[in-house]
C-alpha cells in the first residue's frame, strides 16, 4: 500500500486561532522520543497555552504526590521583538495563522503574521523536531520576515522555565510549582550552556545550545526564569531573518551518551534533518496502514506516530507514562495502560521496547515489595500508579485550595490487580516474541513475589464459599468499595495459576532457577498451594442469559443506558463520581475487557452476550475503554460496531471535545488500542500457540489494511482486502513461519507469500 506525499492524511492542521485552545493543540502536536518531550507552544510570551519540556529522568516532589514529572527548562523558547517591543500572539494582532504536525517527517510547524501597535506586519515561522538519530537533541528553526517595514528586529532564542507545574498533574492549573533553579551557566557568542537543579530530587539537567544565525549584534539576556541570546538584526523589509537552535539535553543520571551531536563542531543542519527524515521514512514502512474511511486513516496514522514517538530506543529499561512526555498530567506516572495496551503493541512491532517496559517492572520489584508491606500484604504489589522509581504515586486526599474543597482518591488503595496485569503483559510478551530465556534470566524473582502477593490477596470467604477480594475498585471507576469483583477475581486467579505453572516449567528446564526460588522460600509445595488457591476463586454468577455482573450486587442497581457516543467523553464530576455509582452505568469496559484479556476462558457466544448488554451501558469515559469492546465486536462478527469503536479509539485525541484550556496530553492507550483493534480484532491474530493464527474479518468502511508484524523472531506482513488475506514472510527471516488462517495451516519460508480467499468482507 503506497501513499503520495500530498495525501492530506499525513498532516494534522490548525488553521484558525482560538487562544483558549492553545493548550489543547500544544498536547496534540507535542513531539517526543521517549527520552525528552516538548509541547507545541505558539507563543511563550502571550500566555495562551502551557509550555512544556520534559525529560524522562527529571521528577521532583509536589504537594499531593511524592514525585512529579518536572516541567523543565524549555530549550525551544523564542520571542520576536520589533523596535524592542515583543510581538505577542494575541487574537487582535494575528492576521495569518497556520500550525500543523507533519506526521511523515515528524516535525511541528507554525506560521503566523502579527500586526504591532503601529500597524506593521511581521511574519514568524518556526519548525521544531527531535532528530531521530539522537535521544537528547532538539532542533528549532526560526524565520522572521518584516513584510511592510524595515524596523530593527530582535530574535530571542534560548531556554525558559517560567511555567512550572500545576499541582496534581494540572488539576489546579493556576497553582504553579517551580521545581528547577539555575545552578550555573556559561555564554559565548552562539553558545549557551546551563545546569539546573530540581528541588527535593537529586537529578540535575544540563543543556548545551548552539544558536546559529548571522545578526548584526548578539548579547546575553538573563532573567529569573530565562536564559537566552538576543539576536539583533537590521535588515530591509521582505528579507527573511533566520536562526537555528540545536540543543543537547542530558540528565545527570541518564544513560550513556547516544551519539549526541558535538556542539563545538556543529553539524550541518540540512544533514541532520535529512537523516531524521530517512529514519522516519523507514519507521513508517513498518507501520500498519488502512485504506477507506479518511477519518480512520488519519486517526490511525496519528496514533502510530505518537506510539513510535513514545519509545526511548536508547534505553534497555524504560516505561511509558499514560500521557507519554506530552504533558505533566497524571504526574508522568505509570499505570496498567502500559501492560494492556502499549506493551502488546511493542511486542508485535518492536520487541526490544516491550522488553524494556517489562524490565522497568523487574527493576522496581523491591519497591513493589515495600508497597505490599506498607499496605498490609506480602509479596510484590505493584501500585495502581507508580512513579519512575516504582513507588506508589497515587494521591489520597486531594485538596482544592482555590475552591476550599477536598475529596478522596480511592484508586490507589482499592485497585489491587496491577501485579496480575504485569504477569499478563509478561505472558503476552513471551507468546509473541518466544523469548522464554527472559523468564529464566530476569523474571524469576518477579514471578515469585507477584505470586506470593496474589495468593495472599485471595482469601477464603465463608459467605460465598470461595476465595475472593473485598472492597476493591476494578477497571470501572464509577463503582468502588465493591465485593467479589469479576475482573479482579478472575485476573488475580489467572495470574496466580500462571505464575505457578511458569515457575514449574522453569524449574524443569533450568536447574539454576531452584536456587533463586529457594532464596525466596518458594518450592514445589508452595506452587501447588498457589494452584489450589487459584482454583477456589469465587466469581459472580451470570444471569440466565449469560451476562456476568461487574460485581456481586451489580444487577440490583438501577439500570441506566448511556446516551452519548463513545467518541466523546462523558462529562464527569471532579470527585469520585458518587452520582454514578448509584446506577448500573459503567465508566469503561470492565467485564468485556476481562474477556478480551483472557479469551481462552470464554466462548464467542458468552462474549457476544456480554458485549450486547454492556456496550449501551458503558460511557466509554476513558481512553482505555473502546478498544476492548471493538475487539470483542470484531470477534463476534459485529464489524459495524467494531469499526465505529475503531474510529473512536484512533481519533480519541484528534476529536477530543473539551478543547478549551485542555492540557492533559495525548492518550497513548487509545493510540495503542486502535492498532490492537486492527491486529487482534479484524485480523484475529493469536500468538498463543505454536503457530501464528489468524481469523480475519474486513469491516465496512475499510477497503484494505496492511499490518507488518513480528512473531518469535520472524517478520511478516498481513494484507487484508475484500478478496482475502495475503501473508508475506520477510525474506530476511532465518526460519520458516508456521501460520494458520481459519484452520488452514501453512509454512511460510523466508520470502514466501501465501493467499487465502474467502468471503471475509462484511
């Protein structure tokens, strides 16, 4: 499937200016590479948005959470002055405005013409990119043209840290906390070096900026929260004035250098850009593509762009915050979004990145053990919300000092299934990649301690005659302090059983594992006990029609059907949603998500019955929600519903309705979810057996889909059209690739293509 350079689906545009929407587009057009991230700020001086620059290692203390992703000094700062007066991007001064994100070339561009107080017009164009060949480098190109005057023009270029952080990831946006202070700086013409510290955190950040321009005069501009070089030009009207800024950013405890450019010998900017674009062209060749509905095409491209941008390819231990590095929202913390969405996508497309995500959990195992002890448990309890050291980042009592209000956040206490989620991600990774050595070499302590925690969590309850968990919150956040939650009990039971089975298999194949388990007091007798505990789990009984309650007592709640389409978030109260827990309306997929996570435990008819019941009763008030319903709908043949939910997931960020003063960043789970709908839903890809299996169904509105995949060290491309499915094994594969399509088996030798024709179109 090929695309022309003029295909509008490769460019996300904003051509009308509304100051209240600045922070929304800062998020939507944000750039990242998993190591650093920068928001797409139009104007640092006018105050319309919330500028942001983030480094994955720079966290600090905050009011309501222990560690918060720091809004760090921003090396893309720029400002333009005419006759010494700053030009501000305010609605009354803008006469031309264009801002767009070029997905193909991974760059953000802004062009605007401003009228000053004397009626003179000046055009300012900026291009920002994170060169793909580097992990800590930012490139900003600034071009200024005096359209109808010859007044002196000054460009300020440097770094600025005036924005700071809002408390609780932006819940109180007017309460700003400044985490950094300038420790030292150095300046010589065309160069700025600075080092900043972070309050309450040992991390320091260094920035080296090369400012390439040919002004009449340069000087250093030092402010309380700003360090910049002033480039003064004296040119005639109509002449373009240019400044290129290349910044190298490093954290003190960052990984080893990854080939960052030497700013003492500045590389040719054109060469840097050319290499960057070549890398991105190669990346796009390995991404999924669809033809048909242009809204889905655009949404899927945007989603994959953000997914590729979220990965730190220079690190072997790495996790992806819920909003990546596009926002301070959720404090830069990590949730089960990674395990259920981002990691499976990476396992199919970039196995090294998936392993790095799992290594984050392995590396923070001690923190999970400490969290379990602190909360009255044994083993390893991975927090519902973890910071970069694996410590719990969940706030409890939240106080709004501006409104004299406070409320409880119960998720940190009552979400208890995260350790099982980590095990599910580990199983997905091993099934897809075949990397069983990883289990034996790095994961034995994690398996032992998560198993210990899950076994202790399931306690016998004489009222129900089985093992269960009480007073929990599941995936659906509308209902909390519930007992016998279906998804929690089943996932915990499954995780405990899988941990026991996996450790038995490792003991049989790897004698050295025995000593590692003995050191943690895990033996065959304890593994047998875990298996017995898992078998005694209590699950809420389904109704006569097969519909399973979210928890015991759910069907006694007043019924309520959601009237909003899933492409829009339900407007929710700020507090813990007391208004909603009195009815059966659920915020997000719960029972259906559990079925999609563990499909081997359900028949297609059971999935169909529960999807039919819960879909109209699900508000899809979370970016995590549409994915599971879409996959389930594809499996049961309801492709019309599935493609509607695919569009909702793929376009979740693009179509987000609350644009005014929105600053929450990109919902990466929705991005990964759209890809998973294609792969697990419409292709029906299943990596669990000794063959890569497909059960394809092409939905309405999509005429073709092409999905490159990796399975156990071998690559292939699956292309689905109304005519059928074509599987093409990569010529570089070392071994044949065993496949099965709707029960028909084949061996794809390297470079071989196999076609399957059937009436799969809906």
